[in-house]
C-alpha cells in the first residue's frame, strides 16, 4: 500500500527527498479527491425507483468548491434524473443565502411523502414508515381515524386525504431534514470518512429546507404543469420575490461572513443558525450585514398539522434512530437512563436544540438566533376529539 502511495505522489524522487509533512498533505488531497468522486457517484444517482434522489449540498463559504448561481443558472428541476438541473448557492435580498440542492431535496421528499401518505390514508392504514435515503433513522407514523371515515364515499375520502397529505408531507419532510442536521451535529457522516459537523446548522440550511417543503407542496397542487415543470417555475418565481442577487454578490456575501467570523483556527465559517421555529413558529433567514441595504428578512411559518384537528384525526410521529451517534442524543433526551430509544419530535426536539445551542456557544460558534428556546412554544401535532361527522371541505 505504501509503495502504491509513493508511486502516486512522486516515485523515486520522492523517496530521495522524503518529507513526512509533504506526504501527509498530498495524501489528504488524494483522499479529498476520492471523496469528491465518490460523492459525485453517490449523490447524482437517479430516482428511477420512485424515491427522491440525493444531491450534493453546498457550504456557503467563499472557498474553492463552492458554486454560486445567478437566476438564469438554475436549470430545470428534475425529480428522476439530474440532467439539466444546476445546484449551488444563491443570495437573496430577503432570504439570505439559499442552498438550491437542499431546497430541491426537501421539495422532492415532500412529493414522495405526499403520495405515500395519501395512499395510506385512502387505504385506511393506521401505521406506516418512511426515511431519508442518506441515513438509517426510521420514522413511524400512527394514525387514529375519525368515526365517520368508513362511511365516506371513495371520492370524499380522496378529497380529505389530499388535503391532509399536503400538510403532513411538509411536516414530515421538515422534521426529517431538521433531524438530519441534528445527527450531523453529533457526528453522523453520510460517507464514513467525510465529517459533516462543519456544515451542521450552517446559516442557510433550515431556511432552504423550509422553502423546499413549501415549493414542493405548491408544485403538487399545480394542475397545469407536471411536478418538474411546476418546481422550475416556482423556484425562479420565489427567488425573484426574495430579491435574488448576482452570483458575484452571493460570493461576496459569503466572503463577508468569513471576514467577520473567521478566527484563524478553523477553515470554515463558524456561524450557525439554530432557528427551526421553536420560539415563534417562524424561521427567519440570516441576512449578511452590508450586502443589501435596508433589507428586511422574509420569515416563513414552519409546517403544522392543523388539518388533522379540523378533520378529527389523531397522529403520533416517532423517530427510531439507528445511527451510532444516536446514543449521544438519547442521553440528552433521557438523562436518567435510556428507558426508551425513540425520539418524539414535538417533545424532544426542543430539548435537543437547547443542548446544541448551548454546546455551540461553548465551542465558540456564532449562534443565531440569540433568543432562548422555549418548550411551550413548539408547534406540536394537534390532538382533537373524535368527530361523528366530517367537516365541510
């Protein structure tokens, strides 16, 4: 193995002038190159099996490898294949940096979970599962139907199922993408030798994910275009409404963050946004000071389950984490002993986020927002009394 490495990085001349540090640096470059290749192969696979395909996200740093886009660089959305789709980072006047790959991932998962949820509702199933395709955690859904459900006509069931599935798929996707950020903060890696904590809760992640769930739901309700066409139109329109800037401005905005927070000890910018909507039910983007004068951030509400209450349904959602790092998270949730290895998002995410926020501050990260998190303000799944008659659509 050592001979092979020597041959790759310089041969006999290298042996004559052996420099251990130089060898280490070159090996690191080779490993990084291999990581890029494997990342490309893994994340640009197709979704021909009907499931959302992974994509490579971008870190909002003004460093080599970060791709910044203009409004005309987005290409066309593609659920099945990556052909014609361009991903990278944009900067908007009211939404700050937005990771287009993260947005598309959330939109596609919203689509997939919409169809899955809708079919389970129409079939009257009381349980089903789902997962994000880049991590082992499994999500369990339990449904309790109202008394009137069995008496409804198939057409009426489909109408109600459609409304519920639109809302539930956004809630599921937003929970799932947020849990992914939690996992990576605690050390989970999609690819074993590529640490991801450096990008966990980076300042554009949560807002990008939330926009993806919103646009995915809107695309599903577009009766004049297929999903890919609708997403292509909606994405461009949303970015224009948020005031998208040039790719040069997007890069400069990232550079300003680095100049402001870079301390010489860490390569990547330490700013982290922990705003997942626990405090006020809204996610507010991080705007870069000095980029767009007098800019006002555009906040969006996190997904809720209000329609479940309206139609007399009850639902519980559990996360069954299977990652090695999950034991660390479970100790935070169950400090007196892990009697249960399940995460109940509405109850436990506030606890976990409070821990992460305090840990990030102790480690020297610039944490956004600065307000405290309160458990009582969580947008939890709504429970309601059973109904004997269906409400009007």
